[in-house]
């Protein structure tokens, strides 16, 4: 409808502002078309065209690149947000109108009509009613930007994550996949954080809010689907990076670096769950750089212990063992989370290297590491014993002890501890699944193939599609292969495979998920 109105208006010689009014009158009541959107439609251009024009005007005025993107402009057009004075000024410039024409009260911040420099107004034109393109903004009105780098990639990366987040909230099945653009956005945010750390006044109250958000993300780690949480965490990391682009007072800079280390480490943990070990290592590397800036041994040891999980889960147990020992050395005698976490990783790496037919000395070495972990856990402060992301909880200790004993072939002890762990995990489907798969492995070691497959089938049945990442499916496939090696014709194997590789429902046959 807007296209037809525009075509007729141009044929009749009407201005873009007049056509916009007609579009708003015709489409506003029926479709909720706002005034600001009517002006874009009257020009016949896309959101991206407006953004490029705004960026060109910022560049003309020798200002840093703006943080406006298609998502933000769309929010203006839908009425969800109102542009600030500076963005409103430049939108008026693009459309050559005053703020009331776009649906906003009050005069423009520039205090002038917006005529294109060098372009004379037609005789008798009302300059208060029709802006041309803006005069340069007075110097005293210019404010420093929170985006000092002129690279628009930062805003685009954030927009990619926001779009992914919106799709996840809308339960779009395709959004659960870790696609190339999402990976690129993750890497872009991480690289810019690296650059800021090596090159760079936020209010203390703002830092308090960010620190609370960081802790909140740690609590959500157990209950939120990985890709959904990753979008939130990386948007917060990007905001912290923006704050660090200018040097802060020493105490505030240290707090920002601590948050950068925690958010980068948490991003690495989520990347493990999503199955991308390369990006996980990159985020942990960024986390180490940020942690080094704080001088906090406990924080550095935590990042290193978390990084050790990457080679542990992706096939290099010796490297995991070395990183665990490095984390233990970093922690020293300081009572902290890493003192309990590092020995557990060490025990798990030893168990992976030796397998279920472990020699007695390897079993004893792994059990001594677990004993050190239990002793260190008893000295961890109360708050850190309740945080599964930045701390270490009792149920994690039970789970990983059970995992070590399973890999060592100590099935009687493993069964008892895994039962205790599963009883405590009521809100974390990923670890519930891993615990059940460990229980299935115990039954398989004992020769109870049918029971092993029954436990494994139930574990996968409870797992939602958004959690079926490479990380979680690897042990599930390993169980299938172990059963195949013993009894490839077992009658319960088909039911397990049906849960392991569910058929996709095609379009027109029902829901779009698995």
C-alpha cells in the first residue's frame, strides 16, 4: 500500500514529507505504521540504507562511528524505543523534516532547520516545517561516543546476537544451531576485547549492576540453553569492553578486568557445551589476559582450571593434566575454588589416560587427587560453594568423583556417588544427562547391556533439541560404540538409536523440531 501511495505521490509531484503523511494516514490505523516509518517508506529505502546515511553524516561531521543498527532503528519504527537527541537530529537530517514530523515532540538539538548545505529552499518554503539535511552540529553540543573505534563491525556483531536471541525466544528451531555468522560475531567480540585489554569514568553504581549481571549469568548457566545464554553473556562482555576503551581509575579498571575475565571464562564454558573447542580456547585465552590484569591468583587459577576442561573433553588428557597442575600452582596456598577444581580435573585426566583396566598405582593416584579436592572443598567460602559457574558446589564434586570412578572401572563406588549426584541435580539437564550416561557405562562394565541401554535411552529422551550439542552427544555415541563392540544385535539397541538420532519432522508433517 505504501509503495502505491509513493508512486502516485511522485507522479503528482508531491514531496517525500507529503507522501509520508499520506502513508501514515492510510497505514497507521490499519497496520500501526508510525510516522518515522512512514518517512522511510516515502523515500522507498530499506533500514540498511538509512543506517548507511546516518553513518555517512557522522563521518562527514568527523564523529566516531555511531552505534545505531538495523535492530535499534526497527525498535524506533515500531515505537518500542525513542531515539536520543543526537540520533533524532541525524534521522531528521536524513528525512529532511523536523522532529514533530517523525512523531517526536520538541525542537531538534541543533536548533536549526535541516537544509542540505549549498541547497537553497524553494521560494516560500516553510523551513520550520521541512528540514533539509542538517547544518553541522555546534561543537559544544557534541558528546563523546561510547564507541570510539570507527569500525561498525562491533554493532553488527551485537545485532547478529540480538537477532539470534529473538529467534530463540520465538522458539525458531533453526536458531538453535551454531551458524557461521554467530561464530563470527562471537570471535569478533572476543578479538575486540583482546585489543581493548592490551590498549586501554564508569560510575561505581554501573559497575555494581554489571557485576550483579555477571553473577546472574553464572546462576543461569545451569538452567538456560547454551546458545541463548551465550548471546546474553557476549552482549554484556561487549558493554564491558566499551567501558574499557578509556582508561579508568585503578580500582574501577580492576573491577572491569575481573568482569571481563569472568564473562570470557563463562563464554568459554558455554562454547564447550556448544561443541566448539577452538572458540572455547580462544575465550579462555582472553580470560587469562584479563585475569592477569587483576593480579588475582585465585581468578587466574579459576580460568586455567576451566580451560583444562577443553582438552579433557576433546581428546588430549595429557594437556588437561598439565593445565590442572598449572592451575594448582597458580592457586598456591590461597583457599579458592581452583584448589578444589584442579585436583578433580587431574583425577579425571588420569582416569581417561588409564581407562577401566587401570593399574592400582593409577587408581591410587587418582583417588589421592580426589581426596585433595574434598579437603580443599571443605575450606571454600559459603558463597562460592553455591555458584556452579564461578564457584564449586557439592553436587559438582559428587558428579566428577563419580565420573572418575566410572572411567577407572570402580563401579560399586561410582554407582553410589552418581546416585547422590543425580539426586542433587534437579535443574541442570546437561549434567543430568552426563550422570545418567556414566551410570549406563557402569552397567555396561558389569555386563548388564540391557540396563545400560535403558538408562541411556531415558537420558536422551529427556534431553531437549536445544541441548543436543556435539559436547553432550559424544559420550552418547561412545555408549553406542561400546555396546556394538559387545553385542551389535542387542534388541534394545534400536530404541537407543532412535533417541540418539531422532528423525526430523519435515514441513507439513507437524512441528518443526526433532
